[in-house]
């Protein structure tokens, strides 16, 4: 069903579902699986070339004769080919498209890997910057299916691509939850807030989405959703969240009133992403707080507060039975029926957490974002110390889209010093709060009252055609050992994004003394073929990288 077909009925149905008890909600089996593929149009000749000319003479070369009919100009031949070319819609798995996307994963020197990632497409309205009418035209022969173009989504807009990297700590329960469920929160939030496509003019809005006063339906409801979520955080956790005002919630934030020129509204993509992140974190936190140690463990010595190493504020997170989760407080087990569900985060209370960085890419036309002539819009939602970089085509320099949410960051220090009892410095010289290196993360229920939040830092970038070569998304196992420019230069030397991601994760583990879990994602953009043109290509850091690799291979150098 289209997002825009009946927005009033869709949003009301979802709100009714959210108000029902958890047991009466749709089961996991009724929720669609994540689309780990993109849909595109390919000429039928590329699928079965022999079937294109059914009446081919099939004669041996010595019995064939050259064409003796009237000659045609190249323009006539091109027009005839465009009109007659038949196309077929195909699904291409993104994780297998090595020329468009690559992922490199290594557990380093750790016994297990807590990092996860996700790549695919999600169902939500487009948010790309609409092209001027003067630049919008239809090329000869590009009617209807559009040869060689990416197919549209169910909503009628071009597909929105979704990429995410999640760095778990204390276990992989939280990062697995984000990999499997975070995209669902984003899709549901877009429907709940009545997010409209940026590619549609005001005159194209469906009449059924207008209320009695002529405004967009659901504006007041969107404000109520924001206030309700903030109230749930205040009542469930308290502490820092008693005065919590998310930056991208115009209903409760002071930013919109302080800045009259602010374009933030209750159904913007920024508000949708902030709501999805905070709602997912609340559901995960509530699920962990609802778990109690079973009878067998209750009688064992591991329940002793000292032996279990529980935080002093372990009981500060309160469990509310009357507030069920939007995604159900249960998740499907691997290899089992979707109806056989296990609690989120495992059977026992999970006290760890995960950082997250998500990148969404939307285009104004069905032409995919990796095409050299296609503009696009990139939106990043980030919490923690995972990192997202853009490689500029003109000079080869790195454009960071995220900042590390550590206690020594000025913004985070000012936000948290009113609530945290103290900041300590570990043996590596890094500041920590309550034993945590990240001040923004999912989970970490023992430190929620102190201000550890999943409120995302959101960055929006409009990408001109071929302005950037590629996007890199890495966990701290990569960015903690390599500079931003080193990360880009390793990728530049690879032939494909898949090779670049593998080389990047391998190099980060190779040059680090105590290698952490390393995950690297590389997404191709329009300027990929020109990635080595600006700034001398990868030569800027080559000597430094060669020295580090040589030093890592010398066992005597590490003993000094």
C-alpha cells in the first residue's frame, strides 16, 4: 500500500496499534522483512541476449550476406533502439553488489565480534531536494519504464537507501537488535508523523490528508507524539530525562522559538529520525528493566551485588507494565518460526549497549545515487563513536559527518556535568563517565539517569552530481587507529567498494597492537571513477601507511 494513498487511515491504524496491549498487537510474522536489495530496470537483452532476435537466421558465417537495405543515421538507430528496447524489473542484493557496496568485518584480537551492520532499502517518502523545473526533462525514448533506471518504491517515490553500522559493547544483544529492528522504527515513525514526500508540490497533496481547517492532517498529533515520548522517558527513567528537550522535537524544544527562521517542523525527516532513535532506545531499555533473575540464579552467589559487579544505580530504571513497546518486546530467534519469539536482548537482563550511525540516501529521480549525473541527498543520524566520512572528488579530502560523543567533547561535557557525579580519566588518558567512554548510546540502562541517551546528531548534505566519490562508515576499531585521511586513501587504492572495505578493516587490525572489533562499509557515489584525481590520490598518506605496516610486521618493534 502506498504511503500517500490514505494517510489518515494509515496513521490512525498505527496509533490504535500502539495503544493496544502488547499481546494483542500484530505478530512479528506480520511485519515485513528488511529489503536487503534494490530494484532496477535492466534491458531484457542483458538477461537473455539470444531471445532478443527470435527470427535470427542462425546461418553459418560463410552463408550470410551483408545488409543491402537503405542506410540509417546513428540518431535514427538510437531512437529506434530506445523505443523498442524491452526492460525487466530485477532485484539486486546490495550486499552482493561489490561494485556499489562493500563491507569488511574483523573481530581483531577479541574472542567474538560485537559489531553489526545493515544495508538495503526502506519504505518511506523521499526527502531529496527537488530539482528545478528547468532541469527536469524527459530524454527521447525514456518514457514509462525508463531504460536502465532504478525502479520506484511502493510509495511512488524513488527508493530510499539505508546503511547502518552498530558497535556493541558488553555483548552483541543491543547491536543485533538495532541491526534487525531500527529500520522498522524509522518506517513506522515516518507513517506516524505523516511525513510527506519532498518531491511533491503542495497541489499534489491528497485531499484525504487535509483536516477540516485545511491544514495537513496530523500536525497536532505529531506534537502529541513528541510530548508523549518525552513524558515516557521522564516517568520511566527520570534523572537527566526530567528536563529532557530533544533538539529535533519542535513541540518541546526551544530552538524553533529562538530561531524564527528555523525550517524544522513536526513531520520533517529530522524529527522522524530523532523519534525513531529515542523510541527504539526506550523500548530496549524497558525490555531490559522488565527482566528478573530466574529462581535458579536467584539462589546462586552470582546474585551478590559485589560479585555481579552491578552499578550502584541498578534499580533506578523503573519498569512500567502499562507502556508496551511499539516493536513488541520480543524478537524472533534465528532459524525459528517468527511466532516463536525471544525477549529483546536475551533471556537475562542485558546491561551493555551499542553505538549507531545510520545513513539514508534519497534521489529526486529514479536514477540511482551512484550515477555520475545524479544528484542526491544524504542524511546521517549518529549516536556514539562510530564514524561516517565523505570523500570529496575535487581534492580527495575527508568530510566528517559525525563527531565522537565522548565525555571530553565540549558539547557533551556541558550537557552532562549537571548530572554526572564525576568524570574520571582512564589509563589511556581518555575521560569516562560512570565507566563508559560514550555519552550517547543505546542501552546502558545503569547509566541512563546520568544522561546516556540515544538522541541522534543529525546531519544533512545535498550531494551534487559526482561531487563526492564514496561514503565510508566505520566502527571505532577502525577510526581509533587510523586518521580520516588514511581511511579514505586505503579505499582509493581498491578497485571496488567491496575490496576497499575489506582492505580497510584488515589494515586497521594489522597496525593496531590490541585490535578491537573492526567494521568498515564503503558506499559508491557518482565520483567513484575519479576518486584518485584530486589531491594526488592516495599518495598523501602512503609513506605513513607503509611505515606503520612495516613496523607492525616487526615483532621487536612492539616490545620496545
